[in-house]
C-alpha cells in the first residue's frame, strides 16, 4: 500500500454530483500544490477525467520535492 506510513490529511478534488463538466471542470495547479504543502497534507487525490491539472510538471515537481503524492483515482 503506497499510503502506509503517510501522515497528514489528503485533499480530494472531484466533480460534484450533477456538475456539468463541459463548462465547469474542477481544477488544481501549482497554487493548490503549494497550499497542500503549507497545510501539511500527505498528498492530493483527483478524480480521473473529472479534474484538470494546470502546469502538471510544476505540480508534480512541487509535490515530489515536498514528499507529497498525487494520486489519480479511477471513477467507479
């Protein structure tokens, strides 16, 4: 289990039930990553296909440097 031993909370970002993602897609980016780091979270989980990641390389770099994870959760 990749999360075993992880401490801190997790930010979960996904579309709301009934949300029209054609015009209103949830987003995370470097600002979200920095906020998660400041908050002492263990990582960020996003819904596959339901969340846009802006500046993906920067987000991954920031999280990696801080020891946080980004997990893309498949929708049921």
